[in-house]
C-alpha cells in the first residue's frame, strides 16, 4: 500500500524538486478547503461596520478562512479527512 498519490509533475527543468504529496496530506487539504467554503457560506470574515467594504477585504478574508479551516483540521476537523484518506487507500477488488 502506497502513501503517495500518483500525480504527474508539470515542473519546468529549472524548477526545484518537491516531495510528493502524501494521501493523508491530500485528504487533510481537501477537508480544509471544504471547511473554508463552509465558513464562507456562514459569513465568517465579513464585517458590516465603518471599516468594511474595501475590495481587498474579500481577498484577505479568504486567507483568514483558509487558515482557520487548516487549524480546525489539525485539531481533528469533522472527520472528512479520515473518510477521504480511507477512500483513497481502498483497493479495487473488482476483476
């Protein structure tokens, strides 16, 4: 059983070589992205006061939501990462 996902590299010849992403890391990133979208839908990071309304606010609010979602996953999340990981690691027994 492998821990790495078979992702082809699109790197240029002079680009630095990076480590392959593990299946666990990919599952956690997917859960964090999902949680960030849920935080956005819930209105997290929006302000309705005299300091709100600039164009950059939405852009920086997305960074805050993603950071919050990543911390949520580090603390255990809602269990999606584990489900994603198990799904990625399942072997296909159909022949």
